[in-house]
C-alpha cells in the first residue's frame, strides 16, 4: 500500500492553474499532489551574446525553493552567495527540456526566461517544474503570436516529466517525498507528447538495476506523461491558449 493509498500506476492529483501572475507573459501554478510550483515565463527582447545577430531566440530557466517549501526552513541561496549544485542541475534540466521542443530558429532574437519557484515540496519538484514550465512558455509564445510578433507558435509539441521508482521491489509512478526517500532506485523521465525522449535520469540507490526494471519504469512514465500532457492541453484550452 502506498503512503496515500494510490495504485502503483496512478499519478497524484494534478492541477494546473494558468494566469496566476498578472505581470508575467506566461504563468501557472502546477500541483502534483502536495508539491506546488509557480512557473512564470518572461519575454526579453534580447538574446545571450553568443546568439546576437543570428536571428535565433533562446529559452532558459531558473529554479528555486522558497524557504518554507520543506518541513523546516531552508536559508535562501542568495544569502549564501551561490547556488547549490542541486539547484544548478535542476534549472539546467528544465532549460534543456524546454529548448528541446522550442523552435528557437523561429522565435526571432528574443529570450524567454522560465522561472520555477517551489512553493511546497513533497517530491517531484523538477518534474512538476518542467510540466508547468511548458505551460508558461506556451502561453508566453501564444501571446506573441496573437500580437503579431510571431507568425505561428514556435513549439514542436508539448513536453512533460514524471518520476518513477522502485520501492520495496515494486515499480511506482510519481513518487512523493516519503516514497522517494526510501526508494531502491529512482528515475525522472522527460518525454514529449508523441513519446520521444528528451532526457532520462535513472539512479540505483541500492543494488544495480536490470534493464528489464528500467523498462518497467519507462512503461509507467509513458503512461504518466500522456496524462500530464492531457492536463496541460486542457488547461491551455480552458484559457483560450491551445
């Protein structure tokens, strides 16, 4: 029995609320159970120096956890004068995942910065950030299309991410914190709507994994991402942005 009574192949309740920040060009709060992340997309009419005068755009991301996102207060990283290795790893993953589906050659020389701020953490903050980050990015780009700044939406297809893991020998979908902390293996799958792989992160915390075990996790992840993409598109459609 899982901590919340779910079956092995069932996601936590997923919710995506669009338009939560009146100032950002794109924004949403995404919830995977008790994990909640605020995602905002900002359009900047400039690009990094290495892209100047190329006609190409860029998508990048930043990630942070608010001090009371966890059980005890975590000091803000700005007070330490540097980001942790975990923070840098996660925000690079988010950026890579979003750029994989962005047609940067068709964006013009503009950059979109997607900020993912964890309001409450209960496992899966990076996967929720990617899933919500896509929605915020989609909204920001769709607004540029509606304004006439872009001829069409420069996105290949939706992208979403989900965690899976082995807990007491059983493959489980969408781990919460308790499950993740006791898992013998954990994995993060970043997949597109059509099932293409953007990134896989698989780690054996106990004994090395058999390829058959990874394949079992992949089947769960593909099922979970299909449901997440449905939630993304339903939220965008409800906001008139699909």
